[in-house]
């Protein structure tokens, strides 16, 4: 978490110290001018500035939350660029003003003392408000980059608390800090951090479709750098530098540093003068005015105004449903209560009137395109479905668990309303061609496997155990490349690739069979006589599977699921060495699993390309990274055992596999089959 916290800690410390010094100077000037009665005006201005900063952060958060995914990327990218501009201006301003800004603040306060309370309040509000807005914007951008991590908020809180302590120490004269050097040093670090924020913002704009070059990479170090290591995480969190970056990110990052850093360093040369302590200001004649209202009215009003304004902005910025209809969901009443809605954003209250948990979709009945959905709607419950409606035809599709899907009557909406994006669902017919192609692949693989297991059995029967070890690996790799079909193998998988885990007798259990049983015997000195029966049983099981496979029920929906699950099992069982019975060939198995994944992606590629233009380039790059790491562990006919990998190499393999799994995760959702009526 510290890697995500450090940038926010630094901005919280620096901005907090800057704002705190201003407040300290304001307070000290009033105290020395014998105008303590005016202190509440300063604190009112300070609280108003804090309320403004918090309200600004809320507006950013809630505004972004109501945007589409693409718009969120664009919004975040634009604000990241703005945040970089603010931070850059701030570090240059503080570099120039560190030695003189205390005197400037004292002059403003001295002038304000001779005027009304509002002037002094405004002085403190403006002095603190700028730092507050800068802090809110920078923290929002860094928190967004960190995702769900609490690091940015934690770091900012620690920085602000430390800044408050330093300001108190400076005010009480128990601390002496060369502020010029402090702001110079932190300024240099912030310039480097800002370069990373700029690079992250440019990537957001690329993902939002505003800027080109999303898949044009300047470098790809993920094959040699472990993305999950502590040093990689630290660098990514602090500097927003990633193992894979586009050319635009690199040009923006390097260009920003090449321009800004030399200008900043050149400007601070020779500026090592210590910031002078505030001198007592002359005590002007205090001006008093009769109180015509309760003392709490102005502070409460001033502090509440930013929050109220922010609430209004959020309220009006949030798209509001134009209407609300209660629509029944069940086998017999699907769509009851549905009438033609007005165009615009609508909320429909979906009420399950049946006795089965249901899914419900708002669809275009002609194309089957889905505009909104609610899943897992329990009997007797009501949930909102929010969708944007334009001119066209609409109907509800109710899919009760274990029952036939039902489609409601169609309603027609007149008028325009713009173009509404809908998801065209994948049908079983869409997956029929990929499924057919994959079945051919599996059939051919099983035919090859039958030949290979017969050869393995013959090796053992002839007491050629050295050759049997080689042929065992060849056959096992063939089987491991058929991962997407495992769900259709039924009991054959236990007979062909069973494990000793869970068996009462472990490796000596009579039910321990298949490849791993033979592996254990071949690499633990068992004789050909002891292995002859297990080898014959394996060959027989493969023959049985080959005959049974064409008649097995291969659900088309399994194909998208297996794209993720094959390597998920590899990460859980192979890369941990959990399935190694002595051969040390877990990485060979992973290599075959990867080959099977590539084959599956090949048959799904046309559909995936249609559903997402960015998924496959990302997946292909991740596959290439993992393949490169596996190739480095393959030496001629041997593979490095998992337990003999160096810690960095093992971490890189796990990291590359984990990244590929993350990249493959959207595949099941993109190619989810929805039942038709």
C-alpha cells in the first residue's frame, strides 16, 4: 500500500505545510497585532476553503461515477493532465516565493485589519483554498490510478497530519526548517511524480479513444520484469511507470521531464537562503463593529455554501430517470405493467411475481440486442433496472431458473432520443462454428494421444524405462493441451490424469491411476512389472475417451469459460509444483496448457474481435510474454523444475500468468450466451 501512498503523502505534506504556514502567519500576525478577536474570521475562511476542497473532490467522484467506461477514461485523462499543470505551476511558484511569501501574507493581513470582517475572511479563504483545490485534484487522479487501494487516502492523511505538526512547531518556535530547501527538494520529486501522472493520463485518453496508439508499445518488459514484485509495485505506484508503455506515454513522460526538470533545477541554483522568521507586524488600530447577527451565522453559512453548491452540481449532473414503471418478472406475467416509456434515461422497477429466481433483460425484440439487465432477481423482490431509451421497439425477456425463457409483448417508442448503445448477445448458433472447429482439434489430439499412450505402454512392457520417461512427457503434454474439453471427459479424466491427493493411501492407493501414477513410478525407481498394469489401464482409458467424446454433451458456453480456466488451473496446480510426482516437468505442462489456450482463442477470435477491438491485442501480448518465460526454462529435452527456479524467475512466471488471467477474464462476459424465448 505504501507504493500507492507515497505520492499522496508527499502532496499532502507539501500542500498541507504550504497552507499551514499561511495559516500560521495569519494567526501570528493577528496575535502580534493584538487583534485576537479577529481570529474567528481567519478560521471561518480556512474552514470554508476546506469545505470547498472536499466538495470539489465529491463533485469529481460522483461526476465520474455516472459516466460510461469510455467517458470515465477520457474524464480521468483530462483531469490528470490538468492536475499535472497545477502541480507544475505550484512547484515553480513556491520556488520563487518561498523566501518572501510570509511577508506578503503579513502585508495582506495588515491591510485587512483596517477593513471589514469579510475581507480578512476572504484573505484566509483565498490563501488556503488554492492549495485545497490543488490537493483535491491531485489526490483524485492518484487515487484513480491506484484503483481500489486505500493507499492514496492513507498517505494524504499522514502527510496532512505531519504538516500540521510541523506548522505547530514552527509557530511555537520549537522547530527551525530551511523552507527554501524543503520546497526545492520536494519540488524535484513532485516533478518526477507529475511526469508519471501525465503518462497515466495519456494512457487514459488513449483508452477513451481520444488519442491514438493504444496498442503501439514503445517497450514491453513484462516478460523480464515481475509485475508482482515489491520493487515493480513500488515503481508503478510512486512514478506510474509500467512494464508496458505506449510510445505516446513514453514521449509524454520523457518530454515533460526534459523540459520541466532543467527549468526547475536551473531556477533554484543559488537559492539556499533560509526563510526568514516572521517579524512582528505593526499593530494597527483595531476596528470593531457591532454584531447584528448571532456569531455562528456567518461561519456556518460560509462553510455550508460549498457543500450545498457541490450537492446541487452532483444532483443536476447525475442523469435522472424520466419515469419509473413497475414491471412484473415471471413465467406467466413477464413484462406486465410495461408501457411505452418516454425517451431518455429511465428507471424500471423489476418485481419478481413468480416462484423462481430470474434474470430479466430489456431487449430489442428484432435483433435481441440488450439495453439493460438484472440477474438473480429472487421471488417477491424488487430491483431497479436503469436504461436509456430512444425511439424504437422494446420488450422484456424473463429467464426463470430451470424454466423456458419468456419474452413480453413489444412496445414501440416514438421520437428520437439519439443513438443508444446495446449489447448484441452471443447465441449458441454464434458459437456453433468455433465449437465445431474445437471438436475437430480435440478429436485429432485424442487420436494422437491414443498412439502415444500405446507406445508408452509398449515401452514399459519391454522394460525400456528410459524411453518410457521421454514418451510419458510427450503423451502427457498432448493431453494437457486439450484443456477446454476437460468438462466433457466425465470420469475419464480421473482415470487418465488422476492425482493422489484425497486418496486414503496416497501414491500407494489402488485408485491412483493415469499419467501421474506412471510418473511417480518412473521417477521413483519402480520396476516395469509394477508399472505394466497402470500403463495398460491408461492406454485403455484413452481409447475409451476417444470413442466416447463424439457423443459427449459439449456445452458451447464452456468454450469462453475455458479460456480463463485452463491457465487458472495451471497457476494453482502446476506453477506451485503441486502435481509434480518426480519428473519436474510442471513447466512443460504449463507450456501445453498455454498451447491449448492459444488454440481456443484462435477459434474464438472472430467473435472476440467483433465484441472488443482492444482485448485480443492485449491478450496476444500477454501470451507472448508468458511463452518467452517458459521458453527460457526449456533446455533441449529438459525443463527446469519449478522448485529449482530462482525466486525472481518464479515470481516473473507467476506474475505473467496472473496478468494473462486478468486479461482473459472479460472473455466469458463478452461471449455469454443468453437464452432466447
